[in-house]
C-alpha cells in the first residue's frame, strides 16, 4: 500500500512539472484532470492503508478464538453447522481427508498446532523418585 501511495505521489509531481512546461491550455487542463484523478486514487489508497491495520484489541480476540478452537475442536465440530464442521476439518488436518470404500476414512496428517500439542502431551515426564536415596559416605 505504501509503495502504491509513493507511486501515485510521484506521478502527481511529474504531472505538476509537465504543467509548468506546457504552453497549450488544453494540455494543461488534461494534466489537471489527470492530477485530480490521481488525488482521488491517493485518498482511496490512504483509506485502505488505514483499514489494513487492525484496531487495538483485535489481536487478543484472535488469540482467544484460536485457543478456544485448540482446546475443544470436537465440541465445535459436534455443535456447529455444516460450515463450522468444514472449517474445523480444514484447520485440524493439513491435507484433505481420504476415503476408501473398503476401509472408510484413511489416516491423514494433522495440522502443525495439533502436532505441537501432541508432542507436549506425550512427552515422557517423571517426577522425583518417591524414596530418598541414601549414599554411604
């Protein structure tokens, strides 16, 4: 967006320089019309650039929604409509589900967030031994 804004500003400057060199009134009016059009385009681009930046607090909403999905994808799948079910399937698996007539659905790759969560949950962790070891010294 900023690059497009700079390009439009540069075009406006070039047209202003051409107006100074022009001697015909019709050429000057054509340049002025083109400058007016570029000014409108510049305003539209600047408004779009402002809209691209999310308002404050939106990041927290996205994180909250993402964590809610990661904590209960099955619940969302069971209670949601068809569109939500399709979204859950697309987010949970990194490739489309495959179906075999003989054996049903085939195993597919899970998406990265679920792989990370599976790694955290399945790590073998041990607590401190229940008895104290006595060393002979």
